[in-house]
C-alpha cells in the first residue's frame, strides 16, 4: 500500500488547526466579554459583574493555556510538512506571521498576567485597561493570521521571481480583496460562538436555580448581543459569498453544487454530489434563487464546476456539505435568537424551561459552525494552497514519505485527544461550579495574589 | 540599505540563547521530577518554575517564526530535515505545558500529570539536543531542498548531544532549585547538581573532541590562526567556571551555582556552537545560492528593540520568583502556615483592606 504524503500532510494540518481554532473561537470573544464585565464593574461597582468576571477569567486561563501549547505546533507545521510552500511564500507571509506572534506575545501574554493576578496590585482602571489590551491582542492576532490566510485565497501586491513570491506593495498584500469580508465574518463568528457558550453556562445554572442573579445578567447580556450579531453575521456571510463569487467562482460552485454554468441558477437544498459523473443525485432545488443571493439578480449567470477541468476543482462533496452544516446551524441560531427576542418582550426568558434547555443544547453549535466554515473556505480553495498560483501537491516537503506523516499524525491524534479531553473536562467542571460566592469574590479581589500564573484557574 | 543579515543573525542567535538559558532550567526541573521524595517536594519544584515557564517558551515560537520570516531558505531546509525531532519536541512541550495547568486540578489522576510533566520535559530536552547535534553535523542539500530522509537525524553524534543536553538542563534545574528552595530539597539538589556538573563536563569533553573530526568546516575554523587565539580562552574559562560552581555547591552559597551552571552552558553551547553553526547553516547555504541579502524578507529590522525590552522584563520576573519552602512567602499548594500578617486581628484573611474600599 502506498501512502500519499500530500494527503496525509493535509489531514495532519487540518487536524492540528481544527483543534487549535476552537480555542481562538472561544478566547477572542471571551476576552472581549471579560473586558465588558470589568468595565461595567469599574463603572457600576456591582458585585454581580465582578463575580462573573472572576468566573469567566478562570475558564479563560485554561483555554488560553491550551491555545498556547497547541499554537506552538503551528509555526513548525509550515516547515516540517510544507517546506516548498514556506520557501515560495515566506517573503510575503513570513512577516505577517511574525507580527501575529509579536501581537500575541506582547499584548496578550504581557497583560494576561495583570488580568489574572494583578487585581490587588494595580488600581481598578489599570486592571480594566489590561482586560482591554488582552482583548485587543486577541483581535490583532486574528487580524494578522487572517491577513495571511486571505492572501493565500486572493493573492495581491506580489511579484514572482524564480517561482517565489516577493512583496511589491505591502498595503495591497495586507488589504487583499477578501480580507475585510473574511475578517468580519470570522471575528463575528468567534463572538457568536462565545456568546452561545456563555449563554449555555448561564442557562444551565438557571435551570438548576443556582447563581440566579449572575446567570440572569449574563443570559440577558449575551442574548441581547446575539440579537444584533446573528442577523449581522448572516448579512456578512452573504457579502463574503458575493466577494467569493467574484474572486473564487469555482469554490462557490462547489458550495452550491452547481455543475453547469447557467443563468437563473437554482439554490440546491439537498443533493449527493457525484464528482465522477459530474452531476448531483437526489437533488432538491429552488429555481433561480442562487442567482439572486450570489449576484443579487435572478437572471445573472453563475459559473459552474464544469467551466474548469476536473484537476482544478475542489472535492465537491466536502465543501457542499460543510457549507450546508454552517448555514443550517446559522439558521438554527437565528431561530433561537428570535425565540429569545419574543421571550424578552413577554418576559420570563430566565424562567422558560424549554428555552433554557435549548440554550444549554446550543453550546457546541458555534464551534461546529466555525469548523464547518473553516472547512468550506480551506477545502474550497483546493487544489491550490495559494489560489491560482501554487498547487497543494507542489507545496509539500520533498523529503517526507507517507509513513513519516502517518506516524506523526498518529502521535498528534493520541496526544491531542488526551489533552483536549482533559482540558474540556476541567473547563466544564469550572463552568458547572459557577461564579464564586460573595465573600469568596471579595477575597479574590482584595486578598493576597496567587503564587503562579494560571493558578487563577484553580478550581 | 543596511545589511539585515548580521542583525537578524544576532537577533535569532540571541533568541536561541535566551531560550536555552530560560527554558533550560524549567525543563531541567521537569527532568528532576521523579527524583523528588513525595508530592510535597514536587509541588515546591513545580511552583518554583510555574510563574515563568510560559514566558520562557515564547522564545521558541519567536525563534521559529523569525527563522521563517527572515531566513526562509534555511527554514525550508532545516525544519523538514528534522521532521521527527521537532514533532517529538513539540509533543513533549505540549504534554509538560498542560501538566502545569492540569496537575493542580486533578485529584485521582495527579500521578499521570506527574509522568506527563517528566516525560514531556525529558523528550523536549533530548530532541532539542538532537536538533542541536544535527546543526553541527549539517544537512544534505539539493538545490533549495533537503535531500536526505526523515531518519537522517538518527546518528550517534546528535544522540550524544541529546543526552548531553538532558544532563545540562538537569544541572540548570538542580542549581535553580538550590537557589529557590530550602531544607532537604535544597540539599538533595546540591548533591544532584554536583553529579550533573561532572556529567556535563564529560559530555562537553566528548562533544568537543568529536566535533572537529565530524565537521571539517568547524575544524578549519578552530585550528587556524588567528581564530585559535580567540577560542583559546573558551576551555580555560569553562574550567574556571566549573571549578567555581563545584566549590559553590560544596559551600552554602545559593545563587552562584545557578549563575555558574548557566555560564558553563552559555560559554560552551552558546558562544561556540550556536552562533557559529547557525551562521554556517544560514549563510553557508545562502552564499552558495544567490547572494546573501535576498534572503532578508523584511523591509526593516525593527523587532530587536521590543525583544530586548522583553528580555529585560522577563529576566526580572525570573529573578523575582520567591524561594519556595517553609520560610518563603508563599508556600506549597497545601497552604502551609502563612507568615503572620503585620496587623493582627481575629480573622486573619480580612485585615489589610485599606488599599481599596470594599465594593458593593
């Protein structure tokens, strides 16, 4: 049996980044939430916000620690498995990755220490300022890494010398055509994911009638935020789609399951795409709808997969279904938000058992949607690693064999399952324990500082 | 335009140097973990490095990304050549990194996180030594690619370097514990440090004798005039520092051994192997291709300033880690007796609240 190092390297990269992205999906939003709670506490001096902040900071510390260790793996993946990609693109992307590291290190790590342990050592405004800086650091970090990713999707501002890419215009590289849409859509997705996770914890406590003031406050805050963000995210997703049609039409054709280029393109609701015979089985579709939402015109022509040779098409089935999972979960979130909106006006959101049970069940939904969306954009870019320029199979390290990658992939899978299993277990345990009691919170705010960083996360 | 290559060589060399210096002792504490007698001592050992380990490790990430950004050709050749040592080092770092978090939360499975902390530290250190040994040995290159197989690293010299680094980091860890702990743990660490110092000297001797036979470029550099004159003080200074460290360990001085242990490592591995070999690997490959400066990918080398500031802050943090033990300010996690507060009152934890009015 021959093992393909390219396929296995792709699986390995997909595996390590899928696990890693779960943590930013949570910490970017959580850092901002902690910032808001700290701000409210500084202004209103209400202990509810302090207790909520203490509670979420503990969980944030664990997630952040896991983000650090799974993040150390990423900069080495480009070298171990994708050395030809590194050689070709480093002049353009290397500085972006370096800025990402610097943003993450200087702002996040520097101020995280003050956020976790400085409560008694610095004045309240400085503590709030640290919370702002940590939130800003996570956002900047996302900006740099998404700028690099967007450049791989829609390269701009470069020149090719000897098959390698050199920067010509840094502004064009940074603000390449897909960056604004990708950044907005991804970061909003992170916020929505975190908000649903926070709401799930609050609903769980409300269902059990414990920590009622904190849980009520946080449920109302997050549902209010989601009422704005979920519709916004649907609009942003639509704009991102329109942008993708313009720059990566074949990716959109795979997302929509469209084989033929045609006007009045149908929106396929369900189908089993068959790449071999270039057709869909069991298709259920609404005529002309895809033309409307992709080009905002019923009669517009939409490019199909058959417009390019099969060697330039992504794996259709994965992209098609990942897209449906993402959109389906988006609509589910919109439905829950609409329900919360009705309850908010009728009153009793925090007492409706059906609503609370649904909100608890929504905990993983944001994370799954983030992974699905990431799959759509990354698998949809195939067979290119840099769209239209560098094929994935030409990017892999020439020296590694299929067996090498199989061995390392197996090792990563074993270690990640243990680490993430334990991490999720400890985070859930912290979440179930709930915010600290009144006296405990006061002690935490005014007592001696803990001896070690991250010991703030001790249960 | 200024030539960025020497600047960035210094920045990365400095990053690696800081990493060996800083992460060296906390990995060493991990390696010494099984020799502790009981959970109480293990708590002390872990607490002594817990405030600084993650800061120490950021140097590694900075080194990795800076190599990619500034010397992409070296990155694209060296990293795939070291496929398994790097993967195993990363897995080791993950396993020991989460142990800091999880060990204190675990109840039933604490011993598993003890093992994960020890095994991860040992693996990360050993494979860092293997990486270092391969640097000295050099890599098979064809055009712009590594031309060997993923198992080329598996040869006697790198494995010896791996064992040497385990011994060296363990010595750093032991001297760190001499500096930061008290009582029986400190005494045990003193004894361990002396044995490890002998081991380190043996490894230094072996590596130094072996290197010129294996890498002819290094032999040429060592044994030509005037380089010989520049390098001549290295063995003398090493011997002097080793002698001082040995005697400091025998007496009751706590800080000198740590500084001495650092110096032994720095003078040898730092001053000799790394900058020279890094320059050799990076510049050698580059010069053979298309001139040197094209490899510099950044428009301007601005990062060295914040990096320097960061070192400063971090070194301060490292030196301020309090001594762990019964006399120390913060004791074990079991919350053994705290020093009596200055103002006494009936409820000890609620007294000094004067800094900020109680909210709410």
